C-alpha cells in the first residue's frame, strides 16, 4: 500500500475494486461529401443561433421585398378609385408606418409613391442640432406637430421647420424636396396638418423624427382602421 493510499484511508481491496472513469472519445470529424473536405462539428447552441440569425428579417429595411412594397414605377399605386390613399397607418416596433390595404406590405417613409397620394412624409434633417428640444417636446408617434415655413432663413428661404404642438421645441427640418412640395400646396390654398410618425415623448430619446403632413380628412382616413378583409401585415405572417 502506498503513502497516498494510507493518507486517503484506502485498503488494498479499495484499490482493486475502483474502476477507472471512462472518458468518451471526441466525436469523429464530419465529412462534406460534396466537397471532399473534413470539418469539425459545431456545438448545437452555435448552430441554433446561426439558424435563428439567418431566418430573422430586418423589418425596418425598406429594401426587403418580403416586408415592403417594392418600387414599380407606378406613381398611382397608393391612390384608390375614390381618390383616397390605399394605405393605412399601423403601429409596429414603437413607430407608425404605412401598410398597403391590398397586400399587407409596409410602405417606408422614403417611398416616393406616397406624395402623389397626398401623403407628405419626411425624415427630419438637422435633428442632431436640436437634441435637447427633441427630448423636451412631444414627438411621439401620433402626436400633433407644427410645420413652420422660414422665408427669412439665411441658409434656405424655403426651409420648413418642425415644432411640437406647443411651438416651443424644434425637432429639425423637412427635407428640401418635401419642403418645396409642402410650400407649393400651401400656396395653392390647401389646408394641411401634421403628425409625428417616429419620435418620443418628453424625456425620451427621440432619435430620428419622422412626420406626415396631409389634408385633415386624409390624415383621418389613414389613421382609421384598415378596411375589413385586408390581409394582415406581411411581417406578422
């Protein structure tokens, strides 16, 4: 009996009856029969993560044709036979976004086919200069906002600023193309109102603020429930 056995209190019989612990051999390498190469199998968790990542879709990516109405050159696509827009606002992931009645496809804020339908949508510019105002004002989705032309703006006499409903807090400016379209409609005598599509409540991190300007009856129309029988939004299927 050795010194280690005496210290552990083991007898000669203990030593003879203790069986060694079996260590399973490593799994054999997998063979890629199509390429003739050998590869080491990956852990199950890593494989599951890869599959989940591959199947997850970015529903905020307007270039994704599975979720979004793809460009088709038809500027009348979102105009119904009654002249009303054939899209309605839905809420998803904390923002308001248009959803096409007939297909359930989302319509991103940069889609140029919205403007012929009377829907002026703009992601605001210059927001980084007004971060404090964005956090102080109410630019949450659905909140009323005010569009204020600035003919005396030294950088652009056709600039249109966007404030919260109180007129105290500025979130930024409508992009140039949309600002000119807005001013043209005002000059034509149209009454236009505006709401926020993306932003935050006071105290929140607004990030990029997006707004919708349109005639009051058009705003009411797109904010109403989607027509009965409309397919569900594609990203929920």
